C-alpha cells in the first residue's frame, strides 16, 4: 500500500484552489483541509460582533473559537462553535475582511496549530496562502496554483453570479488585486511561492485538467 502523502497547495485569491483541491483529494482518497475557510470562519464571527470590523473584534472572536471541518462526500462543511456556516462564510462581506483577519499573529498561531494537527496522520491535501512555506514546510508535494488576474476575476464573477450576488467584473478585479497586495505584503507568513514548490498556471485550463495535473504530481 502506497504511503499517504501530505500535499500543500498555495496560491492567490480566485485561483480556484478550493474547487480543484477538493476534487483532487477525493480522487486520491485524502482528507481535504480548506485553510481559507478557517480564516473566513474567524472573519464571519468577527463580523457578527458589528461593523466596521476592528482588530480587537477579530482577536476576541478567535480567542475562544472552535472551527470544525467535515467533508460530507460532496462539500467540506464548516462549523463555528457547532453552528454550520458553510454558505455564510462565502459572502462578499466576509471576503472583504478575510485578509485583515489573516494578517494577525494570534489568529494565524491558533489556525496553524489546528492545521498541523490535522495533517499529522498524512493522507491530507491542504490549501491556503502559506501552507508550503509555513504551515507544512515538510510536505511531500508542494504546488503553487495561480492564473492571470483576468481569469481569476472571471471565475469569481461566475461563482458570485451563481450565488445571486450582483458584482461587476471590474469590482471583482479590484477586490482580487487588493487581496493579492494584502496577502503578499503582510509581515506574518506572506503569500509567496515556496522555493521547492512547482508552479501550476491554470490560465486556460478547465477544472478536470487542473485536477489531473495535481493528481499526476502526487503520483510521481
């Protein structure tokens, strides 16, 4: 029986990490861990305390948060303090503050501790912004997944339209640019391609082709 690997996938906002990582994990028979959802869960809890969201609200939210991920065979369900928030954490309101949440040291410490614990047994595919560089630097397979800004904005626009949100392509491009800047310039664990990670540019590729490319890299 082949050893179960630890697979780390990083990449910017809108690169399609969650979609393809989930499908690749299913094909490999691995557990999929969506670290972005964990930071979104903290953002969602902070927003509940009232707008505008302050660092103090975020730190209060993370101090006693319990985030749980459960894959039901179709999607990864997200629970915050035993309340299912799978849909609620994907709103534009949460997207607008998630970079602010992720740059705070105490938030990252708590989430990283949970993420490393989840990966201990192997057979895990984890995606996020700093998995290969910080969370799981000893991962067996490291992939940096990206696409052009235009392609990422189009994918996110389609996703938002399907969910009933009325946002323009221009608004989404500006939002992704802002998140790219915030994620790559933050002091703690910025978004960068790990030196030993393989670049996978998915511009022009369909979902099936990207999943195939990830699975192939895990089989080498």
